[in-house]
């Protein structure tokens, strides 16, 4: 199977696609003795998109190859590594329409969001390509600017890196992983979620088409269980993962015996918007709607709480309810629709996600003072996984309640009113899972209070979610441990090494009376 065959099958809706096998050592390998078969389903209608076979032998082959090639790949000049990123960026732009179609079909993203993901991914690669050398110089700055004289600093790649592709942000997450590993000089083994098989196939085809070094990227198709088989091998020196907290905990346990292993893990966030007394209501409504409903609320950075200054509460509730009611929910895989008929919000990723959303609606209705919008399953003749967004006004804040404290990963917002800003900040700080807090209002107020926030990313008059490929920092505590995001992730995939040659130290050693008289 060639790239053009793959593209043709997608454009002509010839599902399920032919699966060429695992992308290992620069070639497609069929599963030899698959012990399980998994399929990616279109969340718009439940249609099987592609079915893959999982076998442990092929996973081991990928690790064997990456381990054998890691020294040579790590020794590639940084300029050569940046050329790899430039090639992939060009391939992404050449096949932009295909990437957007896949995101619309497999990830349930509407057209506007799919286009935004491709644009931000290309911009991210452009920045890394143009600033890669500067980035590495900045990463070693503490050593270069330190008291030691005559040192030459170099960042050495940590080794084989495994990454897992989440269903909600498959393109932007891959670009984030791939950029960091290529910059660091670490062979990347990409494992795909069963909800991101088709986009993973595209990444492998683009690597093949651009003749990207085989060590730079291998793609093994499977699920989280097969990913755990990959990371059970102690030769895997780093793990990049975005997903549930339960899975993050499982990875930490799995990695206890791999002492030098680097973990860059992030899980869902409980993110808040503050609508200050100085806020413009229209701005606030735009930010909450975008933050809560992008990717149907299924992002680590999605908005799930809003704290509104008391006097603005009636106006805000009326405006946000009208905005949410006006949102068009519908199929994202119908690319022949006129622009005006395309939805703003697509389906959830699975039937399981719909069931979870509906259970929490019942809990929310019990706890809320007023249910402004009750989220419901949206009946579609296609049989997809659609829900309507929900809004709940709560008079009392309780971070320990099942509804208020849990990360729902769905288009649901809890609204609270406040009188004292510091008290609202204290309530926001009760979660250990915040990625970002969005402050809508006077910038001077946020600047004066910034020391009170525990959230790593403070967004001023912008949504809690990413507009570009990623926020600057990971989430709080188990949501990301405030780690660097973006190209700075390359720091975690390297270790510094110095050569010291200090003439003064050499003179001292030469004059040292080490021989007895």
C-alpha cells in the first residue's frame, strides 16, 4: 500500500482501510501472530475505519531497531536533525487536506478545529526549525554562565523514547512529541490509541514519503495494553504520555525498576475561568464557549468551572446560556457540507464517554441550584456519539463532591458566583489538576494577584485551552508537574555533559608539590 492509495481510500470513503502493518525500521511489517485485533471507529456513525493486529514480536523488533540505531541517530548534527523537522513540515503542508479529513472523520473534529490544528502544528514546527540552535544554547545557559571556566557543554540524548498518542489531540500531540525527540536526537517509538489509528498511519506514510531516517520514527499500532508492553522493556529510556490519571499512575509503577527512565506525563485538568468585575461579558462568553466546547470538552485544558463576580451573574448566565443553545452539534465527517451548515461541536469519542457524561448530568442536577442547560444525548440517524453541552449554576462550592471534583472530559460547565476575588482563587486552588486559569478583566488585577494562583498557566482574556499546539507548561502536580511544554521538552530527553579545560587549574596542578622532597 502506498501513500496515494491511502489518500484515495479516505477521499472515496472506502472503509475499513487496508492496513499495511506496523511501521518498523523504515518498512511496513505485517503482524506475524496477532494475539488481538483492534479497530478505530468513526465517532460520527460507529463505522469501522481500520482494523489492526497486535503482536508482541513486532513491538520487540521496534525496540531492537531503535536501540541499535540510537547512538548513530544521537550523533547526527543538530542541523541535520532540523532538516528532518523541515521535511516533515513540508509533508504535512502538502497533505494538509488529508490530515484535516482524518481529524474530522476519526477524531470527530469540526472543520474549523481541524484546520486550526494543522495550522498550529505547522507553526510549531516552523518555530522549532528556526530557533532550534538558539533553544539548545538557552538550555545549557546555566552551565555556560556559571563559575566554571573553560568548559564545553553538550546535551547528550537520553535514548529510546516511547510516546502514546491520545485520541483528543492526535496531530498536535504527535508534533509535540516528534519535535522534542528529533531535537534531542532520541529515536521515537510512537504507540497509537485505538481512536487514532488512521492519523498514525498518515504519520508513517509521510515519514516514508520524505525518506526520514528510520530511527527518527517508528509507529506501532495497538492500544494502551500494547504500549505497556513497549515500556516494560528497560531499554526505553523516556516516556511521553497524555491520557488518564489512572494510566499515568500505571506508567509510574511500571517504570520503578527502570531507574534512569525519564517520565513526561500529563493527565486531565480541572480548569477555571474568572469573570472579574472589570470583565467585558461578550469577551467572557467567547472565552468560556471556546474553552469548554473545543474538542467537545475533551482536552486536558478544557474549561469546566467559571467564577463570576456577583453583580455580573444575571447578565453572564443569560448570555452564556444563549451562546450554548446556539451551538450547532453534528457530524464532522460530511465534507461536502456548505460552511454555514457545518457544526461548531462534534461527537464525543465513544459510547462509553456519552454514558459517563449522562451519569454526571444526573449528579450535577442534584447538586446545582439551577440547571441552565441539561446535557442530553443527541439522537442522530447516523448512530454517532453526540451530546448537547450543559451549564449548571451552583451556590456552594465543594471540590470533594463527585460532580464538582471529578474531571469530566466533556462539554459541561459549573458556574459559581463570588464577592471576594481572593476567596474565589482559594477555591480554584483546591484542585491538584489545573492546567490553566483564564482571567477575564483588567490585566493589572491579574498581575497584582498572580502570586496567589497555583495553576501554572495564567491566561489573560483568552480561553483556558491551547490556541497553538500546546500551552507553555504542564499542569499542576499529577496533571503535569509544572514541566516545560513545547520544544523545551527536549531538555528532558537529554543530559548535559561538559569537557573542562581551565588553564589556571592546569597551572595549579603543575605547581602542586605532589612528590616528596
